[in-house]
């Protein structure tokens, strides 16, 4: 039901509106944020890997944390060209524009207008029986359908749009961190495969030489066909391993190219990098779990979405109160254009309206229930996001602790397998053992070397995971497209190709 009031006494209407507002307006406060489901300290199995050196992850720009120039260039290219990240940036602009629209609804829409009309009425339709030609000219300024936000409905919708914009901006920063981590892990995977390929090629070259020697021995009758077949089998196995690694490298390079947003980019093979693994990343300080609440962009986004859901509840509650809107204009009107701005031509109109639905089949009640359920969902999502962040940091710290021990053990195993292969070769040369023992020792050495490269890469990946889990670079203001410092600008992106001896 709509009640339209037209009155020449706007002061009386204003008093009526003010009285209604004071009688019916009740405070509608936002729900409080739930208690944060996060522990005060990290788990005991992760505490051993805590470091107190260096700045926090949020204060550390990715260019300062990922110190390898090749990795820096890859991340910079991804941030400039990756379509997913570009869409995340556009969503922020979209949310900002939507907020601007909703914010504008709080203010009246003022406009200027002018109109001219000229009409002829036939004598048959005129009382005088004579045709009449009439003119009307108007010029006015006015506002149209401006809602008086006495119960905060429009203001609450504006607050909800603002929180959605802030959440989208925080989500964009979360996408940025995820992209950086994905590029770093893909780059480390490519580096690992190049190291493993180099080991496989060295093994293939060594076994090709062994096969050539045994083939000549077999030709002169100095060795048996069985031993020649064993050497050949070991060579084929090494070649097959090399083919598998080359295949894996191609797939890894394609995945990295997609992340960089350039499917035509080429990645020359990286030899064993002269930069030690410990110098690929800068020191990073791990603070208390409570720091995640202010440093993780996804947690910040979840908090803004929760506040936005609470603002929508306020808007849904305000819909139960009358909606009061104003429409009016002020200007001049005349039957002649030359008299439009003469004295006595002033004209105005004022049309306030009050609207209150009496029966809507429960639509407003259902809309309020929907807003409350969505707020509960936002609370659950907020708690889940915090718990997920805590688990990701704890997993990265725990993995680092155990992988350090695994790398130590694998290095010891490689050393042991190297001594075993050398001793087996000495025993065979002295006639104390069959060549099968040498073959088994060489096979064990290759497997240990491959496993060591894999474990070392897994340890490096924990540095990437920890940086991302702690909200890496979320608090920095350095632009991502800042140029690489001159000291590192001349360093090539990749190392020279692997060569076999």
C-alpha cells in the first residue's frame, strides 16, 4: 500500500515524519565477531623449526624473499601476464564501482530540465466551439524519488558494498600470494628435474662407455655374454630413466609457461645451480599464531565478508519500517517563451510519499532469515579460514624440521652408495666378485642420487609454503613491477645447458 501526500504545508509533514522516526527507529547493531579458534602457540612438532631472524612474512616483499634473479624474473612475469591474477584485479575494480553506486544512493539526485509543448485543440473538443492553439514552456531544477534513510537501510546497503569491496581487495592479495607460491614451486620443480636429468646423463655416459668396453671384451672372448647382457640392461634402464625425466620436464615447463601467461616462453636447461640452496630465500621470522589474523589476506577477506553479511541483516530489518521518499522541483513556467523568466512565472511542486507493504506473503521475513543464515555461513567460513591458516603454517614448519633430517640422511646414503660402488668395482677388477655386484651398486647409487634431489626440492618448497601461509608480502607497498636492481639485472634468468662429458 502506498500513501501519497500532497500538501502546501511541508513543515507539518516534516514534523509527522520526525515523530514517526523517533517512535519507530530502534538501534540495529552489528553482530560481534566470533572468538578466534586459534591456539596461542604452534604445535610442539613445529616449534623446533621456528626462526626469529629477519622480518615477518607480511613485511617482506617477494623480491626481497626470493633472492634468486631467475626466480624473481619468473614471478614478475607471472604477476604481469597471468590471466587469473588479472581477473582478480578487475574484480576489485568491479567491487569498487559497485560500492560507488551504492554510496551514491544516500544522496539526492539533483537535475536540471526544460520542456516545451505546443498543442492545437479542435473546436469540437472545446467548450467555446473554436479551435485553440496553446503553448507551455518550463525550466526547473529538482530531485526525484530520494529516500530518507531514517532507519539505515540505504546506509547498511552501502556498508555491505564497502565490506564486499574490501573483501575482494583482500582476496586479490590472496590470489597474488598463491600465484607467487605456484610459480616458485613450479620453478623449483623445473630446477629439480634439470638436476636429476644431469645425473641421469652422467650415468648414461658412464654406462655407454662400460658397454663399449664389455662389447670389445666379448668380441675377443675375455668376458661372457651374460655379463655383456647385464651391462646392456643397466644402460637401457638409465636411458629409460632419462626419457621419463625429459618427459616430466616438458610437462613442468608447460605448466610454468601457463602460470607466466606466455605459452611460447622457453626454459633452457638449468645445470647444477652455483647458488646454494640456502641462498635462494632470505631469512624469515615466524611470529605467534595470532599474527595470522592481521597478516593473512584470506582471513581479512573472510572478516570483511562477515561484516558485510551483518550489514545486510540491518538492511533486511530496516525493510520492516516505512520507506519515505521525496520528489520535488522548482522553476518557472509560462505560456510564452519570452515570458518564461518574467516575474510571476515561478512554479514548484513537492511530492513526498510513504510506502509500507501490508502483505507480502512473508517476503521480508524470508529475506531477513536469508541474511541471518548467510551471516552464520560467514561465521563458519571465518572460523574455517583461521583454522586452515594455522594448519598450513604448522604443516610447513613440521615439514621443514623433518625434511632437514631427511636431506642429512640422504646425503649420508649417497656417500655410502658411492663408496659401495667404488669398492664393488675394485672387487670385480681383482676377480673377487662378479660384475652383477658392480651393477647392483651402481643402480643403488643412481637411485640415492635421484632421491636426494627430490628431498632437497621438497625442503625448498617448505620455504615457499611457509612464506605463503604467513601472508607473504601482504603488508608491503612496493609495486610488483619495480625493476630488478642493477646488481642483478645482468644475471641471466637460467643457467647454461647441461653438458655431458
